[in-house]
C-alpha cells in the first residue's frame, strides 16, 4: 500500500472514532446507571431505642385494634370467669352434756381417754389402743364390729379421731381409708352430724423423724378437706392444748402423746363449745355454761394426778 492510501485510511479511522465516541460513552453510562438501580440494598438496622419505639407502636396498634373489636362485639369478647361459690362457714354453739347422749365416739387411745376420764357417760364408744383408719374393719369391740355397730343403731352425732398411729404410713393410703370411714358413716348414719377431730399434737420432746407435728399437721389438713360444713365438720382441739411452738404443752402430758387424765374433762368441755346448732340439739341458754380454762401454772400441774391414758 502506498503512502497516500495509508494516510487516507488513518484519517478516515480518526474521523469515525471522533463521530462515534459520543454515542459509545452515552451507551456505557446508561448501562452502568441501570445496573445500579437493580441492586438490592438492605434497609439500615434500627437502633435499640428505635426498635423499642417501633415495637411499642405496633403493640399500641394491635391493642387499639383488639379494643375496637371488643367494643364492637360487646361482652361476648371478654373472658367469662366461672361463678365462685363461697364456702359454707360452720356456726358452732355451746351445748350441755345432754347433746352427747346420742353421740358415738370412734378413735384410738386418746378416745379411750375420753371414755375413761371424760364426762360423756351416756355416749357410745368404739375405740381401742392402736386403732387406725386402716385396721378399723378388723376391730371387734364388745363383740361388735364397726360396720355392725353403725348399721344397728342410729346416732345424732359421730366423732372420729384416727391417724396418729398412721403418721408413718403413706398419707394418700391413709386418706383413702379415712374417707371410706366417713362415707360409710354418711351412708348408714343418715341423720347424724359427723365431726372429724384433728389429731392431737405431740410434745416437742416426743417428736421423731416420723412422728412429728409437721407430719401430723399435714395429715390433719388432708382430713379437713373431707368436711363439707353441711353434714361433716372439722374441729381442732390443738387450739387449747398447744404451746407457743405449736406442740402439745409439756405440762399437760406425762408421755408426750396423751394428755394427763385431768385434761380429758377439759377436752369434753371444749367439745361442748364446738357443737353445730340443729333443731334437735339441746343447747343451753347460758353461753357460759362451760368455761374452758387451760391449767398452765406449775402448782396445778404438780398437784394433778399423775394418771395418764393408755399408751398407743
């Protein structure tokens, strides 16, 4: 190729580049701009305070929505609480000794103490040393079993005190046996008022790992749940025998388990104050017919007879 043609081609190439370059640069810029627009950039994260404000705002919005819904639908939108029926509260009154003329006492050696040293001479007793809720059906007293007795005679009141001989047993098993006794009484003594007597505490010196007042209290609490305050009532003699620590007062006992003989009369007097008023009961008009006054002074204890109820 001669010199002239080379120069001509060079000039044509430069002219082409000069004319086309604006279009080429415009195309490159537009392509780059479009690519930037398609990039997904995540939103900036909220600071903790901003997040809290956002959550609060969302919550308020939700609450407002729910409130509006509730107002629109009326009371149906509100949770309905079941009706609460207040438990019946027993009313106890003072009665004279004749109230117990048609009473039956069921229990262990402490009930034997009431029988021997108490003042209810016209009451019937089905009790023995070592009796428990678990073995009552095996007892035969004066030729009569428990079931034969409650089927053969109707009583106006029945007092039950069992459990001290079972404190070391399974509590639920004992409760099952005790409940069976109460159910039998309700079935066969249809007109009787049934009193569940709390087990008497033991003295602090007599507590062991098994027989202790914490266990006695727990067992008593299970028995108390059987009371319906309509036919079956729960009464707790410990309120007059306890010391400041909730134990059987040491001065009232010789063996730490049974009251001294003189205090069974006091027990009976307390029972006279814990009677349920019925149309057939014989309440005395004088509320001070009996005065229960625990004898706690040392001289009284020293002069008291040292006779105790039989051991368990």
